[in-house]
C-alpha cells in the first residue's frame, strides 16, 4: 500500500511498508551522531519575545531514530530535552482522573483481555443507574472531578443508549461539594451517528487504544467479534472527528507487538489526524500489558523493560510536544515518578479496574480488567505529587470553555498556559484540600499554593486567583476558573 497520511484508509495512513522502511532508516542512523544532534536541535522549544512558544516536533522517521539511538550521551540529552519540553508546555501541573468501569460484558475475543467472551471464570457485571450513582458519590467523596468511562463491547448489554444514560446520570450527581465536571469515554469503535450522540451528551475526550498497529498481529490477537475488523477500528478517530468530537485520545498496548513498530505507527496515526483534521490527538496513553484474571503477560514475548518504556515516553514527548500524555495505575509508583518529568501530564489515582469497585470496602479482583500496581489512596497520590514539586490539578476548564481541539493547541502554543491552566490548577487544588484532604496534605498543599500563586505572570490573574482561593477556603463557593 502507498503511504498517504491524508488518506482515510487505515492501510494507507498506517502503511506497513512505510513502518518497515522507517525501522530500516532508524537502524542506519542510530549511531550517526551528527544526524541525531541535528534532530535534537530541531526539536528544541523556541521562546519568542512576546512570550509565545514554538516547538516543531518530529516526524515518525526522525523520532524512530531517537528511539533507536545507541549513543549514551545523546540518550541523556534526549531525556533532558523531553523534560524541558514538558516543563515549557505543561509546567509542573499533573491532572488527576479515575476510570469508572460500567460493564465487563463483551462479545470480542481479545486474547490479552480477561473480558474476552470465552472467559467463564470472570464474574460478569453491569452497573444499574443507581449503582453508578453510588460509584460516582464514592469517587466524589475522594475528590475526583474527571472520569474515564470504560465498558466492554456488547450491543445487547452495553448499547450506546446505556452509555448515554450513564453519562447523564454522572453529570446529574451533586453530592456535598462534589461534581464530576468532565466525563471522558473509552468504548469500542462505533458509527459517526453514535459519536455525534456522545458529543451531544457532553463528553470530554473520546479514547480508543489501537492495541497494535501491526495488521496481521492485530487480527490474530482479536480472532472473533466486531473488534476483529482492523480497518474499522483504526479509522474510528476519523469517524469520531466527523461526528464533532475534537478531543480524541490514542494509544497502543505495549507488549503485544514489537515496540519500535508500535511507536512508529502511533506517531503516524497522530500525523494522519493532524493532516486530515488540522489537529492531532489530545492525548496519547502508554499502557503496558499486565497480568489479569486469565491473562499471563509472559505468554506474549514483546514485553518491554522500564528503561525502554521511559525512553518511549521521552521520544513521544519530543515528537508531539503539544499532546497530553497519560500513565495509569497499571504502573508502579517508581515507574510513574520517572515518567512524570519526561512527558506525562495526566495520571489516574486510587483507581479500581473492577465493575463496582469503588463502593466495595475491600478492593475486589473478580471483575478486574488488569492488576493495579499503584494502590495508594488519592490523598496519598496528591501528597506524593506535591512532595515531588508538582501541582495536582483537578481542572476541567478548557473543556467547559470550549478550549478543545485546535483551540487548546493554540492556547498551548501561545505560552499563556501559565496565566490560564496554572491558576485553574491551584484553585481546583484548593477545593480538594478544603473538602477532602487529610490535615497533613492540606497543610503542605496550602503552602504550595501560596508559593505557586507568585509564579503567575499576569498580576491581575494572580490577584483574582488569590481572591478565589480565599473564597474556597472560607466558604462553600466552588468551581472558579479562567
């Protein structure tokens, strides 16, 4: 197939031949010091006198050379550049969210997921609207404001009407000072009409992992069910954008196929969305294959170690500087700590990957999609982030102010994030500290807010944010944002 990033055909914008050629090119150049240094120079952020930022990013071939690079001092330079880019565009804010599993009924035969239709050992469960309400109140009582809905693909148990009703239920629940202000949705590939319905329901980002971009491997890993159709799945983001959803999140499940192949495919997908729709993915997720009910990750021989995983994150951050990056509780505290500085901008906290898991006092395992490595409470995660020098953010303002798609990218490039996202993060942190935090977390959080307020460049914004934070501390007034 001829490679064409502007094509709407999966096998043309994710061309197998182009990926193989890219890997050959990367192998040729992986010890070419002059070429690698020129790529790193090209990728550096440019700080303009008017305060705006420009970062050209890299194409999939250039980024693949960085990933293959075997020169130790240039690998160190690469990590430092990823850290500089992360700080330039996202500052020291880390957005927090939680997954909410609605149903594990599924008709697909994915060989790496315990929800697969042939698994008779997993307990099947689907939440009622009343159960969803209880789960949401439990999440609100932790302090969460942003959820990612998860459900298996099953047209009988989990039709689009069920997902839409669930979204409506979630947004309707106002418990004490709690609100879920953004619902992201991670459900199977669907039709333009259904994406339009999701957009009308007020979703934030539509997330769909490719799992693997290698077509032959994809079809073997998904032997049965509608997900077997590689092209329909891979072209889903184009249908989502046609349906009016302008924030989409992509990702691969590292460990299913060769990581360098997946990395090139992931960036080609981002380039395709930019070429066709004028804006790339809002987020890129980097999940790794993990143990689950009847799934043993050692049966898959493409696993990657922590060092390679970190390098992948750094190379993605350099290649797509404006794109948010997500790491979940699949990863340990240690791995997540390393990933934060190199590019991650969103993490899940206190996640339960089982259906109905938040209302059970003990962590249930019988309906889990994967084992959770980082099992700390949200308060512990918030304290940990602050100890590392980050601002835990529960902000959802951009979505509600219409700063999505290319409008968010414009804000990112303008260098105004420090005057916008920074005060918003501090105000949402103040809400968390006042309503949900332990006394120790509240004390250190209030000190952090006091320090960070002084770093807002615009004096008027600094003053207004300070006044709003004082209102949050002294009253039940909530949900201030710029």
